[in-house]
C-alpha cells in the first residue's frame, strides 16, 4: 500500500512543499515514482520516500493531480492520488 503522509487534499500552494508517502509491502519497496498530471517528475529509491514539490513548475490557478506509485521487489505496484492548486500569480 502507499499513502500520502503530507496532506495536500485540495490545497492551494504558494511555495514549495515537501511531500512524503508511506509505502508498505510484503516485499521490499524498490522505488516510489511521483507524477504531476501523469508526467513523471521524480523518483525516490529509499525510505522515507519524499518529493520536493515546486508549484511554480505547473500552470497557476488550476487544479493538478499528484500521483505516487510504489513498486516492490516483486514488481507489484500500488498508488495514491491527491490534488493541489498553485496560487494564482498576482500582477501589479
């Protein structure tokens, strides 16, 4: 199983945030891949499995999906999803 331990549930982000997941399996977890809007953005190969999420790298003001996929030594995968929205940029 894999679950986000950082709560991003429908959160609006103005700055970067460290995102962590807890991954468990009967076999050793080999890696956790992180995807934003189905694009692979990072891979973590050792616990604790983390990602430094920079909301400035995606379009501001709209909701984006974040998916974590854990793969164990047997090739079994498990995934978790959440959403986040980068803050809209203020124009002065």
